[in-house]
């Protein structure tokens, strides 16, 4: 039972990280579009461009951090699943 609880926690963590990544990825895409539109303006404020570039860089850095954490969580999940006794796993299980 403890293994199932651990599996459920790990699965929940991974699903949460995927949701966070997807949400931030959409945000970064919007920021990138805003930045491109601002750069296309003939009299765009350089400070506004710099600010959006900084925001985009921070979002991209956060995406990279989430990706690394997610990869580690998946590897841990796969490692714990591989040490489980060999038995058929129901489709509803992780």
C-alpha cells in the first residue's frame, strides 16, 4: 500500500509539473508575441522592449527549471516502478 501511495504522490507531482510547464509555456508564447509586436512598432519605447525581453528571459529560465525537475521526477518514478515486484499492473494503476 505504501508503494501505491508513493506512486500516486509521484504521479500527482508529475501531472502538476506538466500543468505548470504548459501554463508557463503559453504565457511565454504570449510574451514573445507581444515582444515581436512591440519591436515592429516604429516608435517603440526601448525600455518597454527591454522589460519584455527580461520577462521572456525569466519565463524561459523557469521553463528550463520545470523541465529539469520534471525529468528528475519521471526518472525517479521510473526507477521506483522498476524495483517493484513483477506482477501485472491494472490499467488504472501507475
